[in-house]
C-alpha cells in the first residue's frame, strides 16, 4: 500500500497579516504533533532567480512587468521537484505566499489576470489555502512599510481586490485581527484536518 503523502498548505493574505509568523508556528506545531512538516517561502530569495527578484523588490534593478512576473513564477517552478519529493515522502509543506500572490500583485499593475495565471497553471494545487484579512489601519499599527517595491497603501488595496477575484469556494478566510495564539489555534485545526484528508488523495494541478 502506498504511504500517506504530506499536505500542501498555503497561507496568503494582505500585507502584515502575519503570514510568516503563522507559517513558522504551524510548522513547529505540526512537528510537535508528530507530523513531518517544512516551511517554504515564496519568493525564495536564495536561488539565482530569487536573487534577481530580491534586487527587483529592493529597487536595485528594473524589469518589464511581465518579465518579473515570469521570474516569480519560475521561482515556484524551480521548487516543484523538491516539493513533490517531500510531499510524496509524507512531509507537509507550509507555504508562505504562492501563485495567488503572483497573479494578485502583477494584475494590480494592470496586466490581464488570466494572462498572469497562465505561467502557474499546472503547479501542485494546494490542499488548503488560508487567506488572512486585516483592515489597513490595523496593518499599519503592526510595522512600518519598508522600502520595498509594492509597499504602498494604494497598490496593496488593488492587490487585496485581486485576491477577492481569485478566491475559490474552499479557501478558508480568517480575520487576522486577533492575537497570534488565537489565530494559530484556528490555523492548526484547519491544517490538521487538511493533513488527514489529503493523505490518500492525488496531488492535482493548479488552475487546470
Ligand atoms: N510577490 C509578488 O509580487 N509575486 C509573487 O509571486 C510573490 C510575491 C510570491 C515580498 O514578499 C513581496 O513579493 C511581496 C509580494 C511580492 N510584496 N509586498 N508587499 P515577502 O513574502 O518576502 O514579504 P511580505 O509578504 O511583504 O511580508 P508581509 O506581508 O509584510 O508580512 P507577513 O508575513 O504577512 O507578516 P509577519 O511578517 O508575520 O508579521 C508582520 C508584523 O506583524 C511583525 O512585526 C509581527 O510580529 C506582527 N504580527 C504578526 N501577527 C500579529 C498579530 N496577530 N497581532 C499583532 N502583531 C502581529
């Protein structure tokens, strides 16, 4: 009998909603519960492609909007062999931003959303997408925007609108305006259910 695979769990959400905080806590909690789990962050700035993305986000270089879009997408595709291996070995992957960010951010520049989705079609489809919402005034209290490209309130509003268009019926939408521990408890419960439910199911392709 084939052994159980890991679950692909994606956290998306508005800026400063606590995605990274929650992803890290979730990995630790799943491990404590005896599950194999690993954190993956996109963009992965450690690869050659990620290094160009890092320069772009830090305003150190300029690229055509669609060129940087494809680099974000390529940054996910280059991770796929490792992701598939880990999932098949029973490790659940907790992913901090995924293709939905890719589309929501590029489309906020005015590019056609369907065209933006194209380069991510066929990526491993998440078993669970958790989307964190937070009113802009609460986000502003958490930390200053840094100097990175995209860290502007008007642009972030457009991104949030695009996420609404991309949302699918099975997304779990959580209000991030609660304590880190309260939010974590809720996310851990959803993650445990996803791990159990997906263990014997095939990994499906995204947006196909
Ligand atoms: N991007 C793109 O354009 N295309 C793509 O395909 C992808 C990404 C994948 C860099 O992303 C940029 O890349 C991003 C999207 C674009 N641009 N923007 N904007 P990144 O993932 O490297 O960085 P980030 O997404 O901008 O991080 P973030 O959104 O600002 O933060 P977060 O992960 O949601 O939150 P956090 O770091 O966990 O927490 C933020 C602060 O709030 C921190 O001080 C925490 O201690 C605090 N915090 C967290 N939770 C709470 C609660 N519950 N209460 C109070 N305070 C809290």
